[in-house]
C-alpha cells in the first residue's frame, strides 16, 4: 500500500516542525520532530514498507518491530483525520 499527503491539506514548516491546517480549516496540528520527518517523506506516493526502511536507521534505542508498529499507528491516525490518502 502506498500513501501520500492529502493534496487538499495546507501545511507550513516553522522551526523544523510541520504545522497542518485541518481539512475543515478549524484546527491547527503541530507535528513533533518524528511526525514531521514522516510527513515530509510522503509528499509523493510512498510505500509504508519503504518509508519504514528509509527512516529506521535515523533512530536509536528502538527496535525495528517497534518502529514499524509506531509508524503504522501514526499513518492510521493521519488516514483517520483525512490528512493522508492511500494511492
């Protein structure tokens, strides 16, 4: 499965963190550094497995299995909020 940012979502970078305007324009969401890293890597359609492999080596102190679970949980949250789409 590939995911990408919803093209209707507006975001800006401030101090190396992504700030997203919700689809309803009623809420601002500021992403933490890890979430921002994920967000900036899904501008183009990206397979979750590829994203997992690409970013895993950037983190110390986490197992590959835990990273995979955390990444997929975050992606599921983004999908629920309508911030990313499956392509």
